């Protein structure tokens, strides 16, 4: 079986110039490599470049100038990540291929005119919406890169809050700043906001992805106070993979039955956070390995397509 994974336009060539799965920290490349069985062939395709790297004899990552320039063999299965319009010429060139769509966030429903055989969704709400549009829709597991794992570090902060762009309304940064109890020491991973006053007990650090696991491991709990437009933020599985519990607002969309995350309303949010920061909690790393790891996610995705 031939797999083709469309990954989007690559802007950060130096950061993503991996040569093997061992030094790769891109979750999607790791997941796609696990999906491709020994008897299959698979390729992850980016645009805006000229490069090819083989991770295995039957799996490679390739950059081409435009997706419309692709001239490879017809794939049996195409997985389109992101819903970019640049994919359309390529998708139309292979009408017989089984087509899978994953858009997330506001792009959870295809809007490119392509008839997809399967639409992957982050939440029940998205699944219902996709089915109303006539698609076969299934809930999807979003794992974390292998670099996210527990570290034996002292817990310097009570709370970890990831908001790379504080001006992004989906992150609810303003609400967090206005309501966060003074007694909780917070590490915010992101940039300093331009228009909001940062509380005294909030430390902001702008770090690269490779430094994220150590930063998360310095915290007792990670919060996901995001609005519904932010669909299954990747920091949720990343924190769980680090063994750090997660508290989410009800507005945050993700597969509730799959992710071992505490969910509550704004009225009780900080009470839940306090309890998580001072009390014992479930072994989230073990739960992550059982429910959300890359091997589990790969098996789940193959099962959805095999059906």
C-alpha cells in the first residue's frame, strides 16, 4: 500500500531538517512513520523546498516547490493535514486514492471542494458537524512527539500555561491574568503580551520546542483554559506525556473520553487547579502510553481506514 501524507508549506527549513526519527520532534512525521507498515511505502510531502530524507527504506520526507509539481506514483491513501488550498491540484490528480482530511480548529470541515472519504475530528461537536455536511467522520487521537517524557526535576512552578501568542483570543490570556489566584506561581510559555499587564507571579519564557519538555516538567499542573476555536491543543498530550496533569475549561474541544483530563467551568476552574497542584493524581504518563501514544494513535488511524 502506498501512503502520501500532505503536511503543508514548510517555512522553518533549518528547524525541521531532520535526518532520522531519532532527531525528529515533529509529531506528524513520527505518527505517519508509525502508520506505514513494513510492507507499505510512505512519504510525507512539504512544499516550498527541495530536499529528501529517508527515515527508513520505505519511508521518506520530501520537499518540493509546489504540490502541483508532484509527479510520484499514484498513492492508495492520501492524508491531507491542514486543509490547505495548495493541495487541491494534487488531490484532483489522484481520483482513485482514498482521501483522509484533518483540519482542526476553525478548519475542521473541508472547504476545498474535494470529496474526502474520511474526516478526522478532535471532538464530538466537530464529528456531528462533519456528519451533517455528509462526511464519514471519526474521532482522532493526537499524540505527542517522543521528546515529551517525564523528567526528575523539582517543581519550581505551580502552573504551566502555554500561550505562544498572547494576543490570540483563543488562548483566553486576558481571562487567565484577571482571575488567576495570587498564591499560584505560573510559568507561561510564549511571548510577552503587548497590551496586557502581566501579573507579578507570572514568569514568561519564549523557548523552542526542544526545551518544552523540561519546562513543562518544572510545573505541577498544566492548564488548558482555551476557547472552543482552539481544537485539541497539542500541549494537552504533551503535558500528559510528561506525566503532568491537565485541567481544561469546558470550552476547550478535545476527545473527552480518550484524554485523561479534568474538565470544569470557569466558576470552579482555579479550585481544580489548586487541588491538582497540591494533591496526588493519577499516573498520567501511564495513561498517556495506554491511550494516546504514537503507536496507539497509529494503530487507531489504520483501523479507521481499514474499516
